[in-house]
């Protein structure tokens, strides 16, 4: 038998056997040597063990996953186990025995049959050609010739193609094991010819367990908090956890303690976040500013602080929604604290805070004064009205409603109750008429609807539903995710026929204004209708095309003191709107009085298309069914249809 | 010569029936496999299409049946198109077998051979008219070539031809069950459907997943849904299917727990979150379709066909549909879209927060989250 040539110079030998060095980093010292040692990858260990045991090995494997989760380690264990010469019956789950010559030679880095290649530096076609040449030679004194190609995604396209042929028709004695952090960069043709294993990130609990074992072996004392901190910072990568552990031990010494470690790792203390929310709840603006000062003096990274704050708020939200702390990644004591704190907060408040933090994190990246952005955000948080306030407000409103008033018949001067309602200037203005409480228990379980405490302006007693009234959305309700992704397509006709879209929009986007009680009868609609042809003539004499468009339009009704004029299409509406001053003066002349303001709307009934005769009550019923806000108005505020 | 696994099994996909060379659709994979197994060979085969896996399989069956193992050394040639030239291949096709009944010449990636010298390639047209009867030549194209040009036109006319198209997605679960059966395993419950959903329509990848699953299963003969989930590295409690179920039952806490687990185990968080959104979107699309089915009082099997799930799962969908109701289902799309946009750069939030908010809205009973 021809002697097997030693792996070429471009091919890496396996880890050189370390004899001289006395100190080895934890990650290397505790690198798993058998399938059983692997942490958090049971699915891989079991499948590979079974494949060896039952002779179901594929000819190529691809191990993918984030860094530090055991891809290369698994490849090495697999290689060792496949070539282990101890009979399978004597090995449980086909684990490598680590005693036979094959296992020993591999661990000592002198195996001829297991060739480890760093594909990141041997990524050229020539390297693969070289590899293909060595593939032709069968293994020497072992079952398989195994190629471990690490970081395979770094190979050039040419190299991939050169490898493809070998993968398509591999000699039966060859086993390829590829490892990569970025499987999407590997050619699909290669991917489809390999058996792929996705390595998962290792859970915090598993990392903590492993760290604890190591602490025990190394006789290092470490408290729970420090282990949790390391595990969380490692972000699912065990190797990172080990490196951090080494660093921490050399930096902070033993025993490892949470506080010292936090300082060393630059992690913002959870207490600080609790302080933020507590101070915000107490509207302690000065305290928050001092807190920022403290952050700066300790040298914390502000974006990281905001990220941590968002995480903190999320934890509060989760604790609030579920009523438990199980889903919060923290020590038991902290979890309990979250549950405790969350009890007094409402979900909508927390959402609002999240929104503000998100806004700040966005600003801070472009801001020249990141500190200012953070301070502003915290001040905003502190001056936030809580939903509890709004709930109280609703309570007061209910009290007013249930009081024996005659506001339905004789519209009471609004000033009589306005002083009771605190002014909330930063809140968006909505016009809502609450006439009668259908349900007296206007419960505050649901989110409170932002509304205006401003007294309605008296104008006329005719009220109209205006589903397409202009809207302003409060930050708390501007869609759960800030700017709504689905822009609501408003129906310009104002007849609410944009139903489904409107209903899809989040509550804050849909404005429902039930007109204020006033005296629209003051507006002489009948006279205006009679004078309309004259007005058209007057305008025509001056500008014929405007006049023609005006002729096609007609005044239909009075809404809050202004006359609504139905126009056939959006173009006409825009053009007529631009001339509205002229019309008003002409109309004033005709009326010999001050003309009421004109409001142009697109009306489908004058659109040339057959207009659908819809019973307004039916339509409102439908709207109520489709639109949760209208529904809420009915249920909680006792709105009713008054036309 | 290495053989591809799985093809040796005698139970493999055989249903004897006639094989009509002149049919308009060409020879199917099954037809060809059957004739090979019966020892009937034609001198020239021309196969094209996107389903490379079936070509691999066919090649293995041909080699297995046309030649004895000891005849391989002198009578079998597998040629790769990009590395070969027409005169060379033609001369190999024309040569006589050596101490065997026939020669087998397989040209893979025939469309990539002599790509810049089509004139030279046209000689295959002449060969097709008068092929060497002592050889079995199989020309395989990895895609559909222009069949109006030579040599493909001549090949289609004179050779036994077949087109291997990508399998339709709804046929995939059936294919998976069949494949598992051929290897001596049974897919239980919705396991086949689950594999199909998780892997997608590529047969080679699917086949690899099946092999992996078989290795995972070890000695047990039945593959269950649980095995599919475990072999993919998910736990029994935390996987997308369970997440779907939790959302369908409006169980916010559970959904949140699963999403958390999925994200913390994922190699790419945003990738995982997008995958979750994609799966939930498809779930809600099915539920949305189901609402109209339920209104029209359709039978369960018909509904399963209509929304494209196995009848085995349709019960779950119906109950989810009833729990959520049409309004919640419709609103869900908004939340999904918003979350998707945020993940793709619409915000600075981290994935976990986005999913927390999204699930809050999907599971919200009183719309406290909106």
C-alpha cells in the first residue's frame, strides 16, 4: 500500500498537542470530546450517534449556526467517532472511545485520515483541486477519510464549483464535514447535497449550568447574578461565555460577584432601570436628569442604556400581561420585583413608554447631542399622563352623564362642566358627543380613548356622523408599532365606503366625530339652494369653467355651521376649493348677509355612477360592526345616533 | 462508482404499467425506472428538467440494472458536461462494450457541454438518428433547453425523452410518505405534512431531511410529529407549530414563551423572527380563507383542500377560526405587516420586543394592545 502523503502545507493539522503550556483558556480546556459533553445540541448528538451506530452516515454534512455553539467541536467528535476502532457494541451511542489508536492520534493532531482545512484561507480553486487530488487516495488504516472544512462560506464560487463534482460522485470512503456561520452564502447546489444540521444558540440556563460545573472543578466561587450576567452577555455562545468568564476572573478576581462584574462589563444595573420607571411614575423630572448625569459620569453607553430600558419596559409589559415573571430573563428576586412593579402599571402606559424610548433610540443615532436626546426622552416619560389619569377622567365624565341633566333636549352651556375636566393640551383633539350612557359602568378595563375635554361649540342642533373627519392620533394609540405600516386609505367621498381598510387601521387612526350639538338651523340652506343657480350664473360670467363645475355641484346639507357642497369628483373639489373665497363673496352678495362657509366634498351620487341607496341606520350599524372605535363609543360612552 | 442511497430498495416506487415512447408528455420517472428494472433498455435517453434529484435517482437505477458491479470499470462512464467536448463524448458513445452486454454512458449537465460551440454539439442530432445499439447513453440537462434548436429537437424526436419538473407543493407530503415507506418507516399523524412545510419543494433537500430523520429515529419504525420537531433542534414545547396553535387558542403567555425560546435558540434572530411572521401570516391567510368556507357550510375534507392543509389538521384550524373570529383574523394582518416592516428596518426595536408587541395584538381579547 502506498504511503499516505502527509496533509499538504495548505491544509491545517488538527490542534497541536499542547504539552508545554500550563494555562489553557477555559474554552479550549473544556472543549467537549464526546457527543455527551456537548451542550444544548442534543438533536445533533443523537442523530449523529444513531447514524454511526446504524450505518446511516451521509457522505457530506453541513453544520451551521452562530459562533461558539459547537460546530467545529461536533465535526471533530463526529470524525473521531466514525474512525474509532473500538467495536460499536462497546461504545454507548457510538461515542468515540478516546483510547484506541485512531482517537489518540487524532487528539494528538497526527491523524492521517482526518484532515481539517480552514476554508477561509484556502478558498481558491487551486486549493480545492489540491484537495481533490488527496481525495483519490483511500484512508490508511481507518474506515473513512474525513475532511473538515471550516468556514466554508468563505470559499470562492469557482472553488465551490470545483468541490461540487466531488460531492456529486464522492468515493465511498470519503466523508465531508462543512462548518459555517453563514449557510446562505453557500451555493444551493452544495447545500442540497449535504445533510444539514442547524446548531441552536445555547440557552441561558444551559450556559449557567455549564459555568457552574466549571466553577466547581476550578474551585472558583461565583454568585448567581454574576453567572446570569455572563450567560446573558454571551448571547447563546458558550465559547463567548467561557472567554468572558476567563476575563472576569482575571479582572475581578475570585469570588466573582455581580456588582463588580457589572462594573467590569459595563452593564447598566437593573436597579437603575427600576429607578427610571419609578421616578417617571412620580414625575420626578429632576431625579431623572440627575440619573442621566450619573450615567454619563460612570461612562455608560447611552444607546445601550436605551436598549436596556426598552428591554426593561418589555419585561414590565410581559409581567403585566401574563401576571407572572417566568418569561423574564432574570434572577428570582428580580422577577418578583418585575411582577410587583408591573401591577401598578397599565399596558397602554407601558406601550406609550416603549414608543418614547424607541423614538429616542432612533434620534440618538443621528443626534449631535445624544445626552440631550436621552434627557428629553426621560422628561417626556416623566410628564406622561398615565392611563389611570384618563380613566379617572372617564369616571368623572360618567358621573356627569349619569347626573340628571337635560343636555339631550336643551343643550346645557358647556362651561358648566368644563372646569371639572383638567385641560390636557398635549392630547389630540377629538370631538365626541356623549349623549346618554347606554352602559353606566363605563368600565375602564379597556384602553381609554383619547378625547377632548373642550366644550363643543354651539352652532346647530343637527348632528351628523362624520366617519372621515380629520384625525390626529395620540402617540399612545398611533398604532402599536409607531407609524402604522398600513396607511389608511381614506375615502374622499366621506361615505365610509372605505370600510375594510378603515377597520384594519388601528384604533388611533380612525376618528369618529359625532358633531357637537349646535344650531345649524341658523344656516339658510333652503335659500342657498334656491340662490344656487344665480350663484352659478354669477361665477360663469366671470370664469366659465369654474362656473360649469359649480353647476355640476350642489349644496346638500349643513354640517357644523358650514354648507356641504357635493362635487362630482376629486378634481372638481380641489378646483372649487381654491376658488372658495370668490364664491363666498358672491354668495354674500346674493344673500345680502354674511354667507356661511362652504365645504366641498366628493359625492358618489353626483358621480355619474348609480348611487347606492343605503339606509343611514344600516350603514352605521355596519360601521359599528366593523370599527372597534365606534363600537367602543357606543359601549363605553353611550353614544347614540341622533339624526 | 458510488451509488445513491435509497434507490436500491426493490420496493422503490414500482407500479408496472406500459411505457409509451411517443407520448406527448414523454416518459415519466416511474416509467423509466420500471423499464430499467425489467431489463429493457433503449440506446439513447434524453432527460431534462429542474428536478435534479430524480435524475440522480434514475442514474443510480440505470447503473444498477444495466451493468453488473464488476463491469463498471470498463463499461461505465459518467461525464460532466462542462468538462467534456462533443467529439470526445461521441467517440465514447460509439465504442463497443468490453466483456459486457452493453456500455453505459451518462452525460450530466449536457446543456452545459460545448455551450459556445453549438455547431459541434449538433452532431448529437446525427447520432440520435442512428445510435450505437450496444450502448445505453443518457443525456441529462439540468434545465429545460430550447427544444426547437438542434441537437435537442432531434434528440426529442429520436431518443426516449422525459421531463422532470419540480414537484407541486401539494404532492410533496405524499412523496415524503412514499419515500419513508420505501425505507421501511411510517409517517404518523401529520409528520409528512410537517416535513413538507419545514423543508419546501426541493426533493434533494427533502430527501436529505428524510435521511436525517431516519438516523434520528434510530430503531423506531414510526416517524411522529414530535420526531420531526426534535430532529430539527426544537423542543416539544417550543416550535413554530406550537406557536401557531397558541396563537390560535389566543394564549398570549404561551405564545410569548414559545417565541422567546425560538428567538433565543435561533442563529439569526431577525431571520427567525421573519420566519415566525411568515408562518403566522400563512396561518392567518388559511384562517381567513376558512372563514368563508365555514360560512358556506363546507365539509371538513373540502375545506382542507380549499385552504391547502392536510385533513388531519383541519380541526385545529376550524377551532382556531371560531376562537378568533373574522374580525380578529382580519386585524391580525395589520399587526403582522407592521411587525414585518419593523423587522426589515422600520424601527430600532429588537426582535424580541417586536414579537412581544405583535403577539400581544394577535392574542388580544379586548384589544388592550391596539
